């Protein structure tokens, strides 16, 4: 693996794309690389979002490399918001970069809110091996045509989500041909205020199960 920690600019279809790579101190050479997609760009979403940050920390604490990045039009990333289509193209470009640098490691996709929508749209096109959706935006974007996710996947949802109706998430999960591992956090809102440690603990549990399987 030749990825280096820190900020980097990658050339995207709409211009520069800004990404941040975090490499754990206890890195295993063949550990997966997790690409994390941030929430809605028009409502302050960026790679610095606290949920995105805690997801990265959770994976890093378990020995996995993480890459957070800004969708087009956010931070140092150039271009304009494209309602998920162009953002899925951004994911593809960054995954191509990771594969060039990553030495054959598995690619996992994770996303929060709008980022979960983009990750669910993009996973097949980038041949991701695993998928994590946190508070997927099923009431903001039509996700009903996504109903046959064909890789191992997980969903984390707050029971008191004030942005994405929790029962709409349950309804969307009910149409899936392959059920995910569902982590339902009762009392948690959309941004997991006061529950970020619970979110990190779920990431730890997920990675512990993966190590036990391996």
C-alpha cells in the first residue's frame, strides 16, 4: 500500500477533489480501505462532519485506513452540487485512485445521510466489498429502486431521527431482497447528538465480528 496520511487533491470530472487519508498506527497491510461519504453539501455537509469523523475514528481504532473526501463544490473540491449523480462519479474517481495506490486491498464504502444515498448508488460501479449506510436519506431521495444490494451491508439508524423518518427507513429495509445487519439506536437523532460513542462502539463491534470470521 502506498497511500500516505494527510490531505491530498485528486483530479475529478468537475475539477479538483479534496480528500483526507487517515492511517492507523497498528496497520495490517491487507486491511480494507474505507471510503466515507459526507452528508448533504447544500446543508453544511463536508468531510469534517462529526458523524463522518467518528466513523473514520472508529475504523481507524480498529486498524483500517479511512479516506474522507469533499464532494464536488465543497471545501477545496471544485464543481457544483449534482443531486447525487455527479457525486457518485466523484466516488468512482476516488476509488480508482485508491486502487492505484492501495495494493489490492478491499474497498468498503460508508456514507451518512445524503452520503449513504450516494454510497448505495455507487457501490456496484466501484466493486465495493462492503457497505455501511448511516441514517440513509430515504425520505429525501427515492431509494426504492435500490432493493437488491448484493454485498454484505449494514445500516445504523436512530429511532428519533428528526430529518429522516425512522419508519420510512424500516419500510425501505423491508423491501430488500438481502437484509442488512441493522443497528437501531433508540432515542438517537439524525446527528447522533450525545450518542457518538454508541456509533463508534457499533463500528468496533462490526470490525470485531469481521476479524472473528477471518
